[in-house]
């Protein structure tokens, strides 16, 4: 079946047309550069609208950029039917609490389980795309994320199966690193590339990236060593700057080759890898990730609720008018009764009203005192559960970074035990390695980094770490 894949990126839009299936075939490709200014989403809108004008009726599958989507790859036990949907739904619920999310099935094995590629996007982004496509008559068959295409390509290429290797997928100014252990997905990370491709700094960034993955892999006590590194999306001459450093780590380095399996033998297909990934379709054995369908289901539920409300509105108004009329008649009759009149006179007398107000004020004060007491008790428990930030702890945090990294403490939240600080260095910081070192200090129950920038000739990594709590019941600390 012929289909068009449109890959949205920050600097350009890739368009590939071909036959979708288990082994997709590219037939035509086109690259549209983005302008260096203006709203990026509006520029994507213009590309989609202009393409529709000259290609009416074509089935289009969109690939969102990594910066506008999120991804999580999970392996669950083997299941089918309703049980599979429930387990996959739980993975989506845990990983994507907000926005629109869906999952695709990459591979199924009764022994090793099912590999899911879960992707999501913010709801306002999805609503904008759906509105633009519907208003302009675009025939959208699905919306996916780059990681799904990468994983389906790795599953398709038999020569890479069974290896314990790192696959580097370069996308504009970032790289997605995927670690496979004995031919099965194990771990992935996405990093920003700050250096110019082909320079020594570029080679250093790549080597540090691979080094961090290897440290993470060794830290989890894995037996099968990483033996190979494959890359795609980066020119061979540019990647040459990293090869010597990788070989010094006893790694074999080679380009990731797609070969002639995907059509267009007269030109290299590697630059169109995301278009090929978007053309994968095997309805009998797998399930494609489809955010378009997921967003539509949520929209249909909202429309059904709106229609139900509209159907109930008129009967509700009529019922309300009837109730008010009946109540008005009853109140009118009761007002004419002398007994009710006397009772109302007593209720609204000055003495009764004064007593009622005094009782109400006393009740409110009692409730305020009780609430304040509970808040103080809870705050005391929270403060007792976290250790003080001592000089020795700060020195241990500084020592974890070594002589090349300077640590600057920003703040310590005693209520939550969260310590925020910046790690600065003249050199590119090995993020995974540095995170492992901080974890090995035993000071933190959780280590997260919230930002990584290069400014004033320094690399700065912002971290938010939760201090290891202490027990308040005398039995020692424990993992939550």
C-alpha cells in the first residue's frame, strides 16, 4: 500500500513516499528546509497545507520530532488480548500521566516477553495538529515518534541481531543512543550535541557518551560486554574524530548500513531512515504506535459527553421549573400559617441570632486550632525524616565530581529533602558517569538532572537530588 511519511524536524521537514509493509520500499524523497525565524509549529502547518494542495487524497503518516514528544520502551510478560491491553495500559498510565499516549508492539516472544515502544505528546500540540489537518482535509493515517522507527529497523536487520552493541542515531543536533544486549533492547538515552561535527570536541562528546553508557552497563553487573558501536545519520568523515577514542575502549566501530532492502538503489537511504521507519506496518504480527488515533478517541469521548449534556439540558430545565413552582406554592401556603410565622419570629429574634453567631464563631476557632496542630505535627515528622546538610556531606558531593568539576549549592528544601546544585566544568561532563558516582556516595535516594547548558566557556549541569531519609521510629532508614 502506497503511503507518505512526513518527518517534522527543527531545521527541515523530510517527506518520503513509498510502499508500507513489513519491508517498506522508498520511491520518492524530498527535503524542505525551515526558515531561521518565526514560529516553528506554524511553519510545519504551512508545509502540511501546501503539500495537501498538490497531493490531495494521499494517506499521510506523521513523525513527531523528539523535542516535541516523549518515549518509553518497556518489556512486559507475554500476554494476548484483553490481558495485553491492560498491561500496556498500565505502562502508559505510569509513564505518561498527562497528554496523549499510545504504544506499539516491536517484538513478541513467549519466553522473553513483549517489547513495547510507548510514545506521547502534549495534548495542546496534538489538538493543534488534528485541527490543522481536519480543517485542510489531510488524510492522516497515524502519528508516531522516531524511536519506534529505530527499533523496527533494528529488528528488521538480521546482521545486527544477537549483538551486544550501542547504536547511535544522529538527528540534526542531537543523538539517540540505543543499547542492545544479545539482540534485545536494554537501554536508551538522547543527548544534545554541542560541538561542530568532525571537530576534536565532537569526538570527545561521543566518546564520553559511550563511556557513560558502558559505566551504567557495568554498574548493573551485566555479564555480556559491549563489543560494537554502530552509527547512522553522521558523515563518516565527521565521525572519524571519535573512532580512535572508541577503539581505545576495545570497541569495534562501523556505520549502520541499510543496504538495498528499502528501495532507491541509486542513492543513499540512510538520511531518510525516519521515513523508512514510518512506513513499517505488519498488522498481523505487531501493532503500530498511533497518537492520531489515541487523540481521536479522547476527542470522541468529549463529544459524546457534550451530546449527552445537550440531550439532558432541556428536560432538566423543565424539571427545574416544575420543582421551583411546586416549592413556591408550598412556601406561600406555609407563610399564611400563624404557627410558622411565630416560629420565624422566634428564630430571627436578636437574642437567638446572637447566641447562634457566638456558637458558630467558637466552632470555627476550634477547627482552626485543630488544623494548625495537625500541620505542625506533620511538618515536624517531615523535618525529622531528613538529615542536616553537613560540611562532610558537601565535601563528599564535591569529591564525587573530581578536580575538573566545581559544585555550587543552590538550595536545600528541608520539607522534601531535595538538594539542588549545579556542577560546572571546563570540559564536557560525563552525565551518566557523574550520576553513578553521586549514587555511589549513598547520600541520595534519587538523583535527577534537570538541565545541561554551555555558557561562558563552561558546561553546567543542574541537578535535583533527594537526600536519603532517616527513620523516625528507631528501626533505621529504608527504601521507599
